[in-house]
């Protein structure tokens, strides 16, 4: 396989072949290839899967790691399927190092006490301070729009 001939792969005792070149923010390997005279970014695990099998990933399918290691490009640890098919077949285990709990929202408010709301339908955490600010902005915009319609209506 062409990808494995590069020096950006480090075999591990657990069978993973770790990509140590450029990575995305989530830890997936990223490779640049020239296509049609232009540089294009590709996910290294997709390239590994395609080079190993000699075919492109079928439309509507994704390539997923059965080992749960985003930087792994070992074709034996990769499989292609639809998102719904994958969800039913694979079980992932994550180490605490991979999941960093967010303690604050992106505006710096703490996710704790009265400032934390858990959305019952999604289980996601919502900052009450930011939610109140969004609601206030929305109210002002709707009020202004209604007032303009009343004056010009």
C-alpha cells in the first residue's frame, strides 16, 4: 500500500498503524494530494481504506475505525458502511484522555449550578446565561419587526 510506504506511519503493539503527520483537531490523520492540478485535503484513514481495497468508498458510506483510534490507518481496523449501519454494529470505548469534559461554555460561563440546563431531548448541556441572552436578542428583533409592520401596515 502506497500510504504505508511513507514515514508518517508508526506501527503499535496493539496492531494500530498511527498516522503521525498532519491531523485534524479531533486527531484524524490528514493528507494532501494533488488532484487536477490542485491540492486537496483527504482523511488519511479513507485513503488507506481505498488504497487497500483498490476502490473508492461507496457513495453514502463512511470509513470508521473499529479500534476507536482516530489516528489509526491500519486497513484491518477500518470498515465502510452507512452511518446507521455503523451505529448498530460498532461499540466504542473512549479513554478519559479522548473526552475532555467542558467546564465552561464558549463565552466563559461555568457549566455548574443554576447556570447549567440539561436538554431533556438531546442530553446536551446549555448555558442558561447564554440562553437568556439569545432569548432577549430574539425578543428585541421580533418586537422591532412587529413594530415596523404595524407602522407600515
